[in-house]
C-alpha cells in the first residue's frame, strides 16, 4: 500500500382577478364594534388588590366555583406543584426588606428563595386573595416571572401564530423516538415540555439516564405544539424502533419525530428494516419526520478504483489510498462501509491506521456483509487517522464510506463527497416519510433563491436510487433547556419541522396526513425555495414556512379531485370551499384558474399564494 503525503421572508399576497360579476362585494376585512366592558364588582375588587389578576381568578375559581386546583392553575399557565400550591413572587419596593417566611406561613405558604427585595413562594390558590389583602403598602403579589424559553423555531416557521391562535397541536398525538431523555424531569417546570406524557422504555437503563438528545427534541416540538399529546420512546436498536412504531400505531400517533438514523441497513432506497418500519408507520396514516443526517463533510461515495500500490486497495485520487481523519482526544470514531450489492457479491473490507500507517482496527466481514469499525482515542492528544478500503474479492462496484464520533470531533481532511450522504430511513420514498435538512436559524429569513444557506454538515441527496433528498429543510441552532442553549444538527431541524406540521394539522383536524404533507411542501416551495428553482438535493422543496394564521381557513387546489363528505383534502372548486367556510374565515388558493361561476354569500377573506388566482367565467 502507498500513501501520498501531498496530498426575509415575504408573504406573496397576489391580487385575485375575478372575471365574473358577483352578486355582492367581497370583503377581506372590515371594522368590527365590540361591546363596552362592564366593570363588575369582581373586576373592581381585582383592580383594588396588589396582585396579578390571574392569581385573583385562580383563587375565585377554586373557592367560589370549587374547581380543582392543579388543572385550573395549569390552564392559567401558572407553575403549580402536585399538592396544588402555585409559585408566586412577592415583591417589595427596591431597597426595602422582603416579606418574611413567617408572614408567608400564615397563609399556609412556604418560601423557597429570597433575593434582595423579592421572595419566591409556593402558596395554596385559596389563600392568594387573603395574602394580597395582608401585604404591607407598596408590596405586590405576582405570578412567578419564569424565563420564557427562546426557541426560535415557531417564529421562524410562523407556527407561533397557529400556536397562539389556538391551533397548538390540540388533538394531535406526537411520538418522539430517541436514545436519551436525560433532564426530562426538568422541562415541565419551566414550561418547555408537557406535564404528562405516555411512553415506553425499551432499553436497559432508566428513563433519565443517558444523554439529553431526546429531551431537546421533545422541547423543540413542544415549542410549536404545546397542546399535543406526547408519546416518548427510548430505544437502543432497530428492534426497539420496530416496537416503538408498533406502539405508536396502536395508540393512533399521527406525527413521529425521529432525529436519528442507521447505517449499513441496505443500499437501495426502501431497503433494510429501518425503511420497512417507517413504511408501517406511514401506512397507518402517520407522518414520519426523520433527520437527513449530519454527514455531508464525513462522506465519500463512488466506484471502487484499483490502487497503484495494490489493485485491491481503493485509490481515492492520484495514488492516495487512505482518507485522513483527525480525531480529538477522548473521543471514539465509528466508520461504516457499504456498497451496491445489486450486481453480485463484493467483499470489501475496512481498515483504520495511525499516522505511521500502523493498523489500529479493521472490519473484515465476509461477502456482502457491510463493514463497521470502532476505535477509541484514549490518548491525551488528537490523532491523525487513515481509513482504507480493501477489496477482498469480487469486482468493481459503487460504495460509500461514512464516519461519526461520539463527541462529533472527527474531521475529514480530504476526499469529501457531500452528495448522497443521506442515511436510513431518510432514503425511504414513502410519501409520508419526510427527511429534513438543516438551515441555520440566523439566516432562515433569507428569501427564495438564496444560495449557500444549507449547513455544511447537513446531508445531501440524491439517494442511492436517485431520489431527491432531503424532502424539506427547517431551522437548526434553536434554543433548548436540555442543552443549556442552542441545539444543532438535522436533529434540531427535524422536530422543528414536525412541530410546525402539528400546528398546521391542528388547524385542519379533518385533514388526512397526505393533505398536511401537501400543504407543508407547497408552502415551502412558495415561501422558501432556496438554491436552484424547484426541488434540489440541498433543500428539497425548501424551508418549512406556514402562511400566517387565520382562524377557520379552508384551502382550494385544482389538482385534487372532487371530495364529498368529510373535508380530508383541499377543495377543488371555489364553490365547495366557500360553502364549507365559516363566516369570517379565510379561503386560500395556490393561484390557478377557477372558471366556475360562483355567488359569494359570506364575509370571507380570500387570499392567494404563489401566483395570481383567476376566478370566475373566462
């Protein structure tokens, strides 16, 4: 063997051209008069007390209406313990002494922290008004000023309008499949995760052991869809994945977020168990969001080229028979080798060497069994490693090499091929399996046509069978409690896409999964078609972006046939959409020509995106 040493997003609001005279004038917006607010005795008392009104309302709800403390407090978005006590802050004027713990105890409360003039306390809801009435002059009783999580995903995709408008994932069951849920117990208290969830742990370690990756994924979806019902699945292998998906199917989970993937499961699209498991999920009517991968800078793919030193070592280029990879101290590299087995048996082996070309590890399976090797760098220094592919038998075929490291410190110094770096099951061509690439959140507002936005690590297509991948992109670098800051990778982009889809779906609860996918893809193409025009192997359809929220929106798309009964898909005519829309709602068109005569009888907002809609007789 020889080794060469040289070696802003703007919404497109188009004028709708009406070619028929309607019986009434369209009204896309008009003044509304609201009744004056009557100042009731309750309102007057509420305003007279030194307390936040939400605390007053909580007290009244549990004392005069005998409502359960914990559910009411949670409904009011207050921080509440299982015993029903709510977290409040008692704030004295700056420079004055805080109230004492003995004072709080008079109202069955307890102080958990004091800082200068502020006191954090837990107080029973039925004692809040009494406490406020007893406060010294100038002291205020306020709801706990909890830090607001700054997850940028909802704002960047405009799902925040859906969430805040009531389409917050309500009625949608979401599954999170991952290896680690450490810090899971922390996020409900900060408002970053659900207070209750269902789940299955298929591993041999406790729920809270391992890393925080799955918890960050849950947080990210939850930011878009806090009203959803959540199912968590902790897995260690493909067998577990199958069990998890079966459980999700049995429990009518509609969206699955899966920020993981698998190597060496099969060469062609839809091959291997990962893709088979995904098909079970999508056949059940679920949307399966999966990470495209973070391998664009850790990947090579092409035909085997006999080396110059030995015809059975692959020649990467110009006589160079190894790939240099730098691995930092206290990290562990994993290398995966797979190849096209469709034209016969090819026995390729994988070797790892140090910088002196001394063998460190190898994988030498027989025949068409793919190779994986692992090597830990236990030294205190970074190591330059060299990977080589050996042809033990067989002819020439296409193969790929990918590496990953536990701490992500493996850096390729040469021979990088970013194309086709997608991993499984992102190579599933099932329509409802949605692979997600990563675009940095700080540049996510870039308009269509912008180039060089994709994260350098985000895996690219085409798949090994030639399909475009990823399907779509979403923001990465958004904030989580689990990571004490930014959460990166297609791992972060995937739950951002899944969460936005959940918000959209909860605004259209009768739609089937295929209709939600269609709307998600079409809006990405209209609003965030980055790179070359149309689908491409960097961004897919484009970036996830939703039309601004409007209650009671219905969609029109001529590409669909006439559906009757339950509105599971966009309507194919203006008349059907108009008849289904509620007064004050909105009808949205993807441009197109709609020649049918229509008499409008409702006050509705009509909006077209993508191109001008032509409506009426031509």
